[in-house]
């Protein structure tokens, strides 16, 4: 993997606006090479062999994750309470949704890999409310078409998502799917709109809805939208752990609606899955050693809140001393400690590889990078190609 | 090849037309009255303009305001109206297929492509000549329901010579907040169970969601920057 320098398309903001990506600069004035968020002047170049390694690692890790969910549901449901902190109704809901096979559409793993002889390692799995789909499936795809038409890219995300929605359509009996996100969060609303676009193309009638506009109707025993129409299927960009903590969350478990991503994804997006994966597959080349609780006194570790997001409240420790940390709103709760992995580092940038799973298979890559040791939500996104 | 072979978008900011065919910006606020105008103004292929109009016509049949008679329709919109039964039913088997007879809708005057809707989405939205009717017409999924039509004020989207219906099950978020034929109203019977939560949500919500609107999800987001990851 090589970090290549180049130049952005002169009209890159307009090109991105065409595909709904208007949050590329986070409100700041765009620079010639790219925005604070999307940076296309530079890109990562891989070999076909490296793409194969990432593809295989993603498939293997997804399989391990499904195995872990199955183990929890069938063999150790009590751990959903003790380790994942799920209330009993939510744990039951998770188990039901897994056993009856509620369909899932997508997830994005964050992988650590420097391209060397070691294997890519799982940092975490954003299996519930992944973003970066527009950047992956659209922004870098159109970038490649325009700038490097002769090169290839590991990026079948758009087609895989479309396939996923088609499969979903066949299970929905012609009913509609509501797409819920926060209207005032541009990145999330744009993603919800993109997923709605795909659903429409798959023949599913859709309707957008702001998350606070979802209402429970006690008489009818169903969720409704602002027009008093029943919500039979819901795609939500709202994490399961937040829904579980909401006062009305238990209404979800009455099973009057189908939810995408399904309840069982709550387990995979929770970092308590990481020690369980290690416990069940110790020494697996694609896993890092992870334990519950604070970092051991010796070695290099990364402490993460079990329910943190976007690189918040992370502490990097060496032999018990903190060498880097981030702030955020997720502190104070339980943590897991993960062996520090070798991240991609070139030109002074630290990189994390986002690897998508859609329609049940590896579906593409996206790169994020930051100057700091911890890549956060304010890191920037770069396209990639391979030859 | 390990990337998507084609990428088509219909709802997201660009239209399929814009990303598939042109390097130039698609027409902005323009209304295209015919396929030939579409071909001429956008420099697009005839087949692509056909697709735009087919999509708009399907949306039109599914979402145009309904009236019980041609006279009521003409009076409301000040333009030509037609029997819904006469509308071509191409598209995707949309919900008007089962609508009883004697439903009249305004005639589609053209399509609008471009950044015209409040949520920033673009699409081939059907537009109508004349004036926007007051919000007393029912969206198709409300036909026959009790309490339809409710009394409310018109939001007057579109304006000028053309107007569009603003909301549809096919997915266009409308102008002016409620984005529909009528504002979201919290009926006491329906909202009761969530009333307590709704108060908390409205005070904790991160934007201008009005306090009168009943809410369900969202409370746990108050402390964080968003739900994506």
C-alpha cells in the first residue's frame, strides 16, 4: 500500500454535491486538495494481492462475528446482560431476531493493517449504523471514473447494497419502508437518503422520517409516522443501544415492525463482542487480544468505552502510562482493552481501513486518516485504487 | 473488475440523469414540459428523458392531490384535471392501483429536475400548472380514512406558475417542515402513550423540532453528535 500524492479535481465540491456529499468540509472553506472530511488530492494505491488479503480477512471476520452471535443467543444468553448490559427485554428481542433470521443489510469493519507481512486486524465492527457509504460507494467510485479510469477499485458496495435491498423487498410483501435519521445531521440524513434511493430502485416504497417524529400508538399497538400511517418497516440511523435506553424502547420489542439493521446487530456494534471473539478464537491472525476492563500494566494497549463511537474517549497506553487520548461524550462507563495494532503510517498520516460487508460478503474499502495516533470522526476520508 | 459496474441514483442530490450522462451541471430550477425539452436542455439521451418522465408520471399518479370530481379539482388548482383511472399505470405497482373510481387529479404539466426541494434532494418531481390547492386534498394512502381531509393551512410550496405536491410515498420530502399534505398533528388518543417522552424529546432534540410535535425515538441522542459510526 502506497499513499500517493496528486491533485484534486478542480471542481471536486460540485462533483461531490451531485451525489449528495455536501458535508465534505464540515462548514469550513474547502481547500484546493479537498475538504476537512473528503480529501481526494491524495489516495491509497494497493496491489491486487493486498486487496485479496483484505477481502479474505473481512470474510473471515464476518463469519467469526456471526458465530459469536449464534453462540451468545443459543448457548450463553445470560452474557447479553452481564457483558453487553442489555436489559432483559432487549436481550430477548436480540435472541428472537437472530433465531427467526431477521435480515441484515450492511456493516463496516475498521481494520488495522500496514500492508506488511502481518494480517489485517479487526479494530471494531460498525455493524449497526455505519456511515461512509456515500464516500465509499459513490464519491470514490466517481473519482476513479474521472481520474483513473484505467485502474480498478475494491468497491462493489453500491451493487451489493442494491442486491441486499432487493432481497429485503422480497420479504416485505409490498409494504413500505420508513427511513429514519436526524434531519439536522447532514451526513446521516444524506446517508439515509442514499439508502432510500437504493430501496426505491429495488422496488420498495419509502418515506423519510426524522427520528423524533416516530411515535408509538398505544391503542393500535403500532409505530406511526407524522401522518398517522403505520411504520411496518424501519431503517434507522440510530444505534440500538440508544433505542434500548429510551423510555419507549420496549415498544420495539413488541415486534410490530421490522427494523434494519436488525436487533441482533446490537451485539456486534458493542465492543463487548471483541473480548468474546478473542475468547472463542484465541490467536486468530485477524483478531487482536482484547479483555474487559482497564489496560494491563505491561505492553501497549488501547482502552475503548464499550459503547463509544467515532474514536471518542480512547486512551492509548504503554506499560500503564497514557501516551495519547481523546475526549468525548462516552466516558465513565465500562471499557475494553485491546492490544495496540500496527496501523498504516505514511507521510505522517495514520490510516484506518474501512472494509464493508453488504449482502453478506465483503463489498469494498474506504480509507480514513489523521495526523494523530487515534483516527476520529474528524479524520479525513481518502479514495483508493488498485492495479 | 471489483467495483460496481454502474451506479445509478434517483433520489440523492444528483439524478441518475446527471451522473450517468453529463459532465455539466444539470438544469437548476427549470421545469421541463416535455421529453424533447428535456433532451434539448440537458443534452441527455431520449431514453434517459423517457425514464425521467416515466418516474415523474408514476410519482404523479401516486401523489397528486385527490378530488372527488373534476369540478372540485379545477376549482382548487385553477388548471386542467383528469380522471385518475385514465392515468397510465406504468411504474412499480404503486398504491393507487386499488383506488376506487371517480378520483380526479390535476394534469401533470412537466417535471422539475434540480435542487428544488427543501431537504436538498433532487429528483424528477411532477409539477402542475396553476396554483397549489389548499391542503384539503388527501394523499392516496389516506383515502377513505376517518378524518380525511383535515382542515389546515396551505403551505404554498412551489409558488409562481408551477407547483408540486410536496410529499409522496415515493419519497420526496416536501417544502416547509411538515413536508406533506397536512402538518403532523398529535392526536390526543394517539399521542397519549408517548406524551411524557415527547416533552423530553422536544427539549432535548438537537434542532428546531417543534415542541408540539409528538416524538418517539431520539432521547438518547441528546448528549452525542450523531447516530452514525
